[in-house]
């Protein structure tokens, strides 16, 4: 009589047809990924204080958690749906506010994404294919950045990978359940980053409609059910928000009419494509370039984006083409070809939108490409290796390695002071490996494996170097980039670790409140290497003076927050913290500040709700001057923080935030604490 193996034994052994090394190798990959993403995680402090403040608010108020409010008083939401905030807020509810509680869920999402990608690739191909795909994903610089950061992109990448996995499972036997689960994943991804979740739907829907092993009527019925699942999984929250009385919920940040649907199809939707984002800091990337960089087919390879994601992109495109050629004569329902079409279609569709979108575009968006690219590398490399007896397969492999080596040489040359020897080593080793692969079919096993090892090392050396540099650096603010400090700094706000660069659109130094945010207990600022001040559990700050240099930015010392207040938060001294905390329990909001980053910094420093006037940019029409006057008359706000947003006046210095600022400055008593200026809203001028 035989006994069934235990759960632990099954976990260790894996699939019955796996070689003995496969499951230990997978577990090793997952542990190594966890170590890579968790090491020195708290160096980034609260990372993006905009989202950390919303996480802190959600840990204090269930209403704030549900809506994604920036503050526990529920004045205004972040400019995204809240799904990405929920895991972090629940973590903070359990473990208390701190850098690890905020960022560990993101790192675990990275590990989960590697695991799901392995499962998706391994299911049709070999364990080696899954391991290569997982390793490439884990070692992609922008992935190491975003899975150690608190932006929504980490959860989005996980859910998009799950979506492709479910579709591939559905394609195996035409099972409706898997396609419905794919729809659920897309719906949750919509609640993470709205319409970006839909980018991969066209190629996946066409793939299933053509290649699924079922009758045409059944295929289209299954797709309809999957679409319904998407609507339900993503639409329930939207319906609640739209039906909820606007007077008893927070204002929808980023919208101009307090509507999530407007936010979805405007600022976060079509506005990102055509650059016409009402209330934005400005788009414009047409043929001649613009505020967010030049658009076009080469955008994924340019100086701003290339080092984030494109190291293996030429190889992925070569291997995609080779995989499609290899499977061109397969039957309609062939799952290998379907896998190439699914991952390749997702990659091409997403990259095309990113390349030509004229609105707001940040380098870290490209983390969405990382799972698709990694899957193509794993599948294509192993399939061609199995066909190495064929000259064209060896030639394709050699071309992929040679292209990777040459492109890595170019990318590494863009930052010549970072490991200058590496570019030559990669180029030489890559070309040697490529030449060896051309003859791999004639080599013995040992020499062939040596050739493979050299090729893999040469292909991964560049991204590994940039990934290690990313992990070794703190990252704070709204716009962050992977790699050494001088990489990706040519574009607007594009910068090295932790903050934007000093290129186009980056404001010069000046006086007033601004600078980067650190973490609990004062973790080091990424840009200066100096330890900022910060109280226990607070948001340590560093380096003043990041004002002006942007539309609407103020240059008045001590007043406008400029891009510093817009992107990097504000400096909060120990004395300012003490001032805001005094009698804070008697008010709904300890303070109000123009711009979400400015408000978030003060909220994280004190742990008390701080109202963000005008939302992220200071340009949202909420709260109005009339509403602020009512809040003040009812004794709900204690202080007003001078500066912040775009010079304290919203877009172009006009609008609700400008009117509020003018009224406060002319009506209430000014309180100066060090270099910071506040207005006591309980003390009118005499």
C-alpha cells in the first residue's frame, strides 16, 4: 500500500515529469528574488509620500481605505483607483506605520510575479524556459525599482501576468473558468491603474477567438463571459463611487468634476494618449518631443527609457519572430504558438502605446513590459536550443546574443563613469558567445553548455549591474528611475535614484519648502546622501530649495513649493512637526496644504490628517474657497501650510488653490517655524 506524498514533498518535487533539479531551482529563484527585493528596503523610507500618505490614511479610516483617500478626514482621493493601496494599508493596520510595512507587500508582489511567470512559461515549455524567464524578470532594472517602491505599477504587473497565464490555461482545453478568471484579473487591474489594464486585451481576445479549441459560437460566448467578469470585478467599485452622494465622500482627485469616470477617460485615459490632460502639469510629446520626452518608435530605446527596460528587447523581438517561424505550420490550436502570440502581442501592444502616447509618461511605466519580454526570452531561447541541429535556429540564437551584446555596449556607454570596463567585457563575451552558438550543433555537450553559459552571462551582465545599482540606492519622490544616478536623467523629471534629474523640466535650486522625503527615523536622502530630520514614525526630509523652473512655479523664498512641492514633498522640521501635532485631536485636519505631496509630507511626519488643496498638482477645483471658509468657521482645520503645489496657485497660478492661498494670507496670522511658514486658521489678523 502506497501513501500519498505530503504537501511539502509535492512542493519540493513539482511536476512528475520535471527533472530533479527543477523544483529546487525554482525555490532558489524565488528566495533569491525575495532577498534581492527585500535587502535594505527601508532605505527608501516612505518612497512616494503621495501613496504612503494614502496608505497611512487607509490604516486609520476604513472609509479612506475604500475610496483611496489621501487623508483620514476624507477630503480628496489619490488620482488613481485604490486597489494598489489596499494591501499596503492592511499591512500598516497590522504592523504599524513604517517603511517596511508599506513596501514589503510590493516586494512580495515581485516574488509572486516571478512565480506566476515561471508557471505560465513552464506549463508549455521546459523548466529551463521558466527559470530563464523568471530570472530575466527579477533582474530587469525597472522591475527591481518598482517592486521595491509603492506605486501601483507593481500590482499591475502581477495582475497582467496572471491575466496572460489564465488565458493560456483557457487555450489548452477551451475551459470557460480560466477565461473568466482572466477577466477578473483584468477587472482588478483596472482598479489598480484604470485603462492601462486594457492594453493587452485586443491581442489576447483575438488570439482566443481564433485559436481556442472550441466551436466559434462557444469561443465568442466565453469571451463575452470574460468581459462580463471584467466589468463586475472592476465596475462594482466604480458604481459605488458614482452612486455615492458626493457630499459624503471624498473628492475624486485628478478630476475636474468630481467624477471617477471623468478621471478614467480624461486625465488617466485619452489625455495620456493625446496629451490633453485637463488639470495636468502638461503633456506634449509630439514628433518634436515635449514635456515628457520625444515620442516615436524609438522611445523604448532612447536615453531616458532604454536603460530601464530595453537591455533584452532586441533579443526578445528576434526570438519572437523565430518562435513564430518555428510554429508557423502548427495546427490552429497549438499552445506553443499561442504562447508566443500572447506574450508577443502583449509586449508589442503595450510598447506601441507607450512609444506614441503624447501625455504624461514616466520611465517606470515600462515595468509593464518586463514579464512579457522575459517570457519571450525564456521560451525563445530554449525552443531554439532544442532545434540547434538546424542552422537557422543557431543563427537566430547567435543573432539574439550578438544584438544584446552590442545594445548593452551602447547602453553602458551612456553612463561611461559607471563600471567603464563592463561594456567592453560584455561586447567581447557576447560576440564570442554568439559565434559559438552558430556552431553549437556541432559541439560536444560540455563545450555547448560552456557557450550557453558565456552567452547568458554576457546577456545578463548589463541589466544585473543596473539592477544592483538600483537596489543599492534609495528612491523617493514621484518620479524615479532605475540604474546609477546619472542614468535616465535627460528628460523631464527623469532622474537617478530617488528623484528627477537636472534636465528639462527639472527646477533649479531655490529657497522654501521642498526636497525629498526620507523614511521613519530619518533614512538617508537619495539625492544628497545626508540624513534628514524626522521624528519617530515620521517622514524624514532633506534638502531644501526645489522651486520654480516649471509652469506656475514660484520663486519666492519660503513660499511656493514649485516642483519640489509637486514631486518630492516638503521639508518638515521637528519644530514644525511639534506645532502641527499640538491640539491636533481637536480638529478634523491638523493642517491644509496646496498639493498632495506637500500635504502628504506633513501628514506622514505628524500622523495627523492634512488636507490636500487642489489634489496632486494643486489644480483640482476642490476644496473651493467657500468650502474652506466653512471648514475654518466650523473649526475643522488648524493650520494652513504656505507653499506647495505649483507655486501655491495651481496651474498657472489661478484657480481654487490660488484663491484659498490669497484669502488665508490676507486673513490669518502668520506663524514662522524655522524656514517654514504656516497660518493659524484659529487666529484672524487684528
